């Protein structure tokens, strides 16, 4: 659906200059808390980044098995997850403003769908690792832009980790870093990739002009 048609249908107006908001999933919209040490031990992985280690496995069968194990942890975490503060309101208000919004994640699609249903998140797109090369590659960001015919300069990529920011920058979008308890200590190494830095999704919503009072969100427990 083109941007102008979407705005006409929703009655929404442009939010600042952004026609699309591309959001990270784990650590941004929800609190996921994957047990990475346990996953590394189970898969015999020593490197920091589990997904990259799995994708480096040359044996197709073993790689598929490892991805299945990782997905099982993601699904369990999705079921136990909590929504980030102001996540529901942000998505709802972006919807009301006619802004295209969705998720680009390194996680599996199934885990995203479980959490989205749990919290009543209404999304225009979900691009997971099954759809494109994972962040920090710009490929999934570019795919989202192409799906709706949005120019990179009219979109903003939002996340809590440097991979989100690198992917957004390389795709040509603006980038926003959402600070949390886990990434504040890494701010110095992250901030050069961020056009904007916010303490919460509510601050992001205020910046975008969509922080109006909305209906109560579902229980985040």
C-alpha cells in the first residue's frame, strides 16, 4: 500500500517528516531476556553472537537444527515476555496518525507473532531472520522500505543495540537509540551511530508527535 493511500484511509497526517517507523523487537518493544549463556552451552558456541555462529555452520542439516533450538528458546521467552513501557501506546498512536510501522528483527517470525498477539500489537509488517540477512545488514531495512515505496530519508530505524543503528544508517534512514538498563554502559560506543537518543518509547513518541493520551494498554505481564 502506498503511503498517501494509507494516510487517506486512516485520516492520518505525516508525523514530523517520517512516513515509516522501523522498530526492533527484543529489547525495544518487549523485554525478552533470552538465556544466551544457556543457549551457547547447549549449542557448543563460544562466540558472543549466537545467530552469526549458527549461520556460519556449513552443514545445512546441523544449521537448521541449531536454528530450531534457538527458536524454541525465543518462543519460550516470547510467552514469558513483558511489553516495554509505552510500546502499546506508541504503536496505537502511530496507527492513528497513518504512519507505517513494523518490526525488523533478528529473531524468528513465530516468536514475534506470539508476542504481538499477547500484547495486541498492530503491525504493518514483520521482517525476521527468515526473510532477509539479519541486522547489522541493511537488507531487512531496505526490504521494509521497498514494500511500501518509502524513501530512506523518510523513515527512522529504532532499536536498543548497535546492530539496529548500523543497519538503519547503511540503509539511509535516520536512527534512534532507546536506552535501557542493559545498554546504558555502552552508550559511548553506540551514540555515533544514533541520530537521536531517547530514554524511553514515550520520549520517542513525544519526539514524533504521537504521545497523545490513549486507551489503556493490555496487561504487560
